[in-house]
């Protein structure tokens, strides 16, 4: 899985900690999910002005994660995320996490729902917001 041509992305490096390594000697699956969350949050904060961030919140509706290669202790991962389609208050987000050799370790997709921070109710993703991430 790779972002479509011309799609704006957000990239972040991850260095596994000792606590991230499971009994099989590689990064535990729940760590990848946390990294997906970190990528989504980092992308949101990097693109949307702070005064707008306080008006909105996202809640996860679904996560999918496919594992391709083990990430071993002391290997640094490169994570990238980008948005997909929106449907009313829902928006898809995609993730790819590669090892230091450029080989994919995991890929994922999440479905998020935009909510009004004041009312805590779902709201349609505005055109201007979607365009900020394209």
C-alpha cells in the first residue's frame, strides 16, 4: 500500500523501546496500533491551526492492521499516513510502517468520525478540512 500520486502525507520515525518488544523478540502488535494513533494525531496537529483543533475531535470507529515483517529490537521504523475518502462525518486514513531496510512491516486503515468538540456529536467533514490533508 502506498499513497496515491500527489497525495499529501505525514511521516514520523519510531524507535521501539524495550517495553515494545514481546516474548517473540519483535515489536508487539499493539505497539503498531499505538503508532497508527500517533501518526494520525501528529498529522492532525501539523496541518490544522491550533484554534481550529480545539473545535473538533476524532473518534475511531474501526482499525485494520496487516503485518508483513517483524520489526526487531533496535530497528527504527518509518511511519507514513494519508487520508482517503470521506463520507459525511467519516473519513478513512491509511498507514504504512517500514523497517530501516525500506521493507514494509505493517500497513493499516482506520475509519474515523469527526465530532464537534462542544456538542460531542458527529458532524460532516467540511470541504476545507478535507482539502488541508489532500
